[in-house]
C-alpha cells in the first residue's frame, strides 16, 4: 500500500510541502509525485539506508548528559524541505542586508558609537551587554568586518511569512550537517536529483576558504589558515574536523599555537614553527587568550589578542562580534538597517517585547502563559520559557527572573511554526522546523549565502524545540528552480525499493 498523502493534512499550521487542500506547494510537485508511489515499507527502507550511511560516514554530534559527553549519530529525516528559487532570492538579499548592518553596528559600538549618540540604540543596552569586549574598543578589522561567518535562524509563521528569529555571530555551527545532509539525500533519492533542478550546496568549503584567505594580513597567494578548536570534547568537534579537512587547512588546539615577541602567531609543526596568517576560531571569546580574558583558560593561546590588535593575524569571527549576538540587540536590527544602510528591512523580525521597558515588561508579565520568553545570551534552546506549555511553577520562576534582571529577557508571541512531512514511528506526520542559512562576509564588501541552509526539525510531536541537543533532527533543504523544471519532462514514479537496498549495501564501501 502506498503512503496515503491524501490523509496528510495540517490545517493548524503552514506546511512546507502540502497546502491546506492537500496539493503539493510550488516546487514540491515532483517530490510528492514520487513519494506517493512508495509504500510505507519502501519509505522505511530508504530511511534505514540513510541512517546506515550516517553511521558509516561517522556523522555525529555530542551532547552533555549527567556530566558525560555522549556521541550520537546525527538524526536525519529523508523527506526534504523545498523552497522555490524565487522566494530564496528574496531571502538571500535580506540576509546579506542584515549582515551588512550588523557589521556596521559592531564597528560603530567599538568606535564612535554614533548610533547611541543619535538615540537610535539605547546606551543602557550596550552598557549591560555581557558580550561587549572593552579590549576591542578602537580596533578596526580588515574591511570593518567583524562577523565573517553568521548563522541566521529563519522561521515561517502560519500565514507563510518568513521571519528572522535570531542572529548567531559568535561561533555559529551546523554548516557541516547541511553538507552531509545533501550527500546522504543524494544516496537515498538519486532519481530525484536527475529530474529536479536542485541548486547545489557543495561550494561552501571553497567559499569559506577563499573568504578566510582574503583576511590575511600578508599579501600571499597561499596564506596559512588554521581552524582553532577547543578539542575533541566540544559538542561541535565533528564540524571542526570536517571543515578543516574540506578546506585543506590544519586543525589546531590552543597548545599548538605560540605568539612570539614580534606579535606574530606561529604553529608548532614537526619541522619547527610556521607562521599563521588567519585563524578560524571555534573558541569563545573568554577562552581565546588568557592574557586578555580568562587567565585560567587552557583552550586558547596567550597573546592572540595582542597579535590580532596589531594586525599580525586575522581572527574569524573577530573577538567582540558577539555584542550583536544578543536577543535584545536583535530587536533593534530593523532600525540598524535603516540607520546604516538607509533601507527598509527585507526580512522582518518576529515581533518582540523587551522586558527592560516598563510598559512592555508589564505586558509580558501579564501574558506569560501566551508568550515565549528568552534570555538575552543563551543558545541551543536553553533557558527559555514556552508559555503555553509551561507549568505554574515555571511561570512563577520566570516572573521572578524577569523582575530581578529585566535587561536579560525579551519575549515574543508563540509563533505557529511551519511544519513539513516527517517520518515517525506512527507514519508520515507533520513536525515543526526552522532554517539556518550561513552568510560569509568578505573584507571587500561581497557576501555569500548558502543555497538554503540547515533545516532543523523537532522530532517530538507538537514540540517547537528543534535543537539537536534537545532531541531535534534535520532535513535536507532543496532550493528548486521551478522555471527550469517546467522545461523538463515529468519524473516517472517508481515503487521499487531496490535503490534504497542498493544504497544500504554501498554505504559500507566508504
């Protein structure tokens, strides 16, 4: 029996693949036409083939459980999320616009602070920012770019509007899973890649390397670029090793680096010291340099900040970029775009209430059970309150937290997040999701946006928490060129599970 897509309905939420009438959305037609001819058994075999490929390829993430680091296979759902190229072009323009404004903002707050003096951005927000680094005042990185790599989370509401949920500008992670998702999906659905015009994503490592090389303080054809990792116990270590390997650069830890009296950074090698030009650092600010930040840190290297400030090495992202990675600062990004660029925001923010404002705080406290409350600087889905699903004790706890530190909290309406068909133990069911594209900003002002991004999906029914550390999974994201597909013959449907079985067998070859 084929999967009964006619029974798949989601009248409560916007679905990414199927509209309210049960018809495929634009760009998803060939995918749905193919899927409807697969039996539940055949679909399960394809999912099994994907799970096996992920294990063989060693695609893992690390979670912290009861004081221990536990490596888990990357949770992946084989039914992709589809976005048309026309819609994506608008999103891409909005992401570039937003990142330009954020880089202007970071440079401004470590310089003249004109946006504060002109009354566009509250000085008290900056004064109480936990990610503002006084050590960075007066510094100007090459091209005025501080956030070279940005991961911006997008969500779609019930009316189909794409909103920016938050910006991640410190050490954004997840892009390696976007790349691996595509590789696994090609193994599972090779037929669909032959009949559908799906834009590629595999140029990211090359784009990342070119951007990093362009930061070199020395005019070299092949500058020495390294990726600085906290080590094997970090939750994103798989990604660190993966990106270093894909770019062909050295993966180093803090103990591998030494800063000389000339303020140049060198890497220890079996041949002796080798000068380093660019460091793609995946270590948080406070652990980067014990001379400048936490003196007890063993993750960075003494003197890195000194070398960076004197222009002897480039750091990506620049220390201090996290000042804009703040959920209260987020609320002012549309004003930043207007102030620095003279433009209206292409992508809207989710409506937000700042608890530091007395009137807005009163509204939040009176409507906690309807809102999502977030601390300003937590990540990974931690420390937030989802009002409609919270207990009275949780509501009371957050009421006290807000009153004790209003600056640290903001609230948003509980969005009706979009869903997509997802394989579960109870069959194909809708699950909520978001999307994290990655934006690379070069010192020459040009920017690159990934074709789509990492779609994260809440695997638990009804859950709005998509983070892998809290049980979330992921999907491949297809940017489909609808106009090109109109010129192609219709895909022929198949009901055989043979390709899935063949892929499962081949998975052991790599």
